[in-house]
């Protein structure tokens, strides 16, 4: 599982004031105390594009994944419980849990050891065959959505996008003031999103965070989906984010066809892309994190369609 980063964030810089202190020494102590069979293997930092986890290579074919924020208590349990059940039915590779760590050595959260998936994240090594990737990722979204969701946990993006109204309007206000977006157009697009019919079906499985940093590529082809911290059930619209964060106007239709969603779900997906984009640009630009660039692209793609 590759997670090489193009972010300007330094390895020890914090994006959140409550972020936990994690370093190679801590990881070595955790491995030695809980997984003696791996105690002698080399450990090296793997820079991450995301905001929620620290990643360390363990030997040649494993990675240690530790939540950075105090709220990440259920992530390891969720991955170890659900990924082995879902993976055999998915058309792209996903992480394989190998060991579930428990709090210790001064670290307060559960953590994971996973099989390393070779490749580069799509933020650093973009997909070059976009039509093929659009079909493959759309097929992944469809396959995940159609699996039995009984007892699945709610996803953090599985509810209505309107729950983010306050954050979105604050972002529009500030980004409009500094000239990043046209506040009138962004507001009109957002208010149109709020008027959309909501999901009334049964909750379905969603990855919920299908951003470029969570997609792996090799030689320009999409090979895997990683980081299932947002895995859960809810409205499938949130898994349409790649249409505006990853694909182009020409390939968006291929993704939509493979994702097999109705007009209302597609429109809510566009609303999720606008929501994510505005909030990410607003929150991460001054922190120098790559998610600001992803967010700004999403905003421009969505508003371009709206205009």
C-alpha cells in the first residue's frame, strides 16, 4: 500500500492541535511488544497524503497504520472485521489486514499491520488511461454498493450533504472574499444541492473517501483502492466524488455509466464534490496540504458544469 506524498507538509508538522505524537521509535516499541515475529524487520516512515493516519513500512511487504487523531478508535476494528469479508467481491485490490494492534507504549488507540500494496497514489502518479480507470473505478463503486450491508456501521459521509451547510457557507464567504471562487455562483450551486431529493433507499456500502490519494496506480493504470477509514453504509452519492476530483469532462460519463446511478444520486454526488472541494480548499490551503489542490479542482469542475 503506497502512500508517497506530494504535500508540502513536513513529516512532523501537525494539521490538527490534538494530533498524536507518532515516530519510528514508538512504532518499533509497539511492534516489538505485540508482534515479536516482526520485531527485527526494518521500519521506515511512509509519507501520507491523508490527514488521519501515520504510515510506516515494516519490512518489504507490510505497512503499519496508526490513527493520528483521538477519534480514530474504531478504524482498525472496522478494517479487520469488514475488509476480509468484502475484498473477495471487489474488482480492485484493497488492503489486507495482517495484525490488529492494541493501545500500548504510550499510544492510546488501536492500530493495524496491513499487507503493502505496491504502487503510487494517484495524486503523485496520476492515472494516464483515464477512460479505463473511469470504468474500473465505477465498477468498484457498483460492486461495493451491491454487497450485503446488514450491520454495516454508518459512514461519516453516508448522511445528507446538507449537514455540512454551515462549513460550506463559511468557505464560500471566505473564498469569495479572497477571489478564489465566485461567491454568487458557488452559493447558487450549493443551494441547488440543498433542494435535491434525498436518498430514501436502504443504506448501502460506501468507501466514502475515494480521493486521488486513496487510489493506487502502476504504469499509469489504476490498481487498488486504499484507506477504508470511512467505510460504512449510507447514501451512495458520496462515492461519486472521483467524477470531479479524478476524471475529466470526457471521462466523467464513463464513470457514471459504470457506477450505475440515477439522476438524483448523481446530482447529490456533484453536491458532495462541491462540499468537499470548498471545505478542503478553505481548511487546508494555509496548511500547505495537497488536499487543498484536490478540493480546488473539484470546485472548478463542479462550478464549470453549473455555469
